[in-house]
């Protein structure tokens, strides 16, 4: 006697309700499709109110910021670009101009995003489709590194950047890591972000790359393609959604970082990013408070541009593999 699988309940119009075999992505689309459009727009408006208020406040004179709320701009529209001009080129409390700090943040965030993604993509492909001894154990070892907190490694890394590392055995001193003069240089910051961003990047990209159809790789090998050609011409184009999704997370993490930049660049204020200069913008006597909204909005322009330019890839990367039946 054969048993038939349980059939999902049907709604009033024959729609399936609570199908246990329905993929997560299809279920998500079905649930979102049932939400009224007006409610979604209401949530969008509520979510963007703080950003709108920040932008409006950044355009108001200092006396108006301290005396009235930003919503009074409807009855008293008074705007000025002086806050942006002073924040960028004449900060009262910052040691460097905000425009220079903006370039410093780019010099840290771009390598801190591109380098770990490039290394992680190659490593993920190797773990997923290359057969070598100890592959699974090495992969497990890489994943366990995600449990190591970054804060625990700040002091050892600072010592490593400042004087290198040496080991003394039986009266002989061996140089483990030479002194490369990385202390108080931007490279020290994005190297730290690269090292601690790699485990998560390898894990996420491995899950995506390992789900790619193996028939495509087998056909490429029959045509004479080596691993580098397969990785560059097949894996990278097919992995754009996953790469873009992680690029957004990594870029936002590096761009908004304060602690690592403060530890590694404390003796070199000329290389400090926006996060440090934003804290130093206001003097000990409170001068420059009216510039904080303008400076804060400047600091979020690039993350907003990155997110909206990669939004379609970001959504596809989050739902990658969830709609496969």
C-alpha cells in the first residue's frame, strides 16, 4: 500500500497555504505580494524620516537648528550651504579638512573591500571545486576564525605593525615578521579589515559558488579550460550577485569603522578617515556643533550611492538559491 504525500490546504481561490515544500524565495515573494502597497510605502516613509530630517537640518543655519525643529522649515524656509563649506574646508575642531578625511576614507574602504572579495572568491572556488588534500579540514579551520573577535587582536596587530615579530630559541633570534613600517599608515587599517573579513566572505561565497551547476565546469574542462580560466570566465560572471551583496556589507563595515582606525592611525591624524574627524569636529567648548548634520550627511553619501547602484545585485545575492525547487 503506497502513501501519498500530504497535500497543502487550499484557500478560497485555490491558492496553496502553508506548503511545507515551497521554496523560501517563493514564499517570501508570495507574502510580500499579499501586503498592501500603501502599507509598504508607509514603512518606507517612516524609515526615511530620520535621513530627511538630517538632510534638512544640515541646510539650516546654526541658530535655527538650536531653536526650532527641522520640520518648521515648512513655515520658515531658510537654507544655507555654509555648513557644508565649513565642514569640508574649515572645520573648527578637526585636525585636517573634512574633504581630506573623505579621501582618506576612500583610500581605506576601497582596498578593504576589493582585496578580501578577490581573495575570498578565489579561495571559495578552490574549496568548492578543486580537490586537494585536507580541503575540508582547512575550510573548517577558516570558518572557525569567524569566532575570533577583532578587538582581541588589536594590541598584537599594533605591536606587529610597529616592530615586527621575532622569536628567540636557544639564544638565537629569528625574525618571524619583519618591521615593514606599517604603523600609522592606511594600509594597516585595510589589512586588518581584510584579515577579519575573509572568513565570512569565504563562507558566504563558498555556499554560492558550490551551488553553481557542475555541468558547466565539466564542459569547460572538456574544451581545455584550466582552473584560472574557469574561475575568471565562468565563476566570476555567475557570482556577481553574491559578490555585490558581500561588497556592500564589507564596504559599509570598513567605511563606518571607528575603533580600528583610531587604534592604528592615532599618531597620524593626516591619514585619519571621516569617522575620526567627525568625532573631532566639535571642540571642547562646543564650537562646530551646527556642522555635525552636514558632516554626517557627507559621510553617508558614498554608502548610499554604493547601495543604490548595487541594489539589484544585492537583492539577488540575498535570495540566491532560495527559489530552487
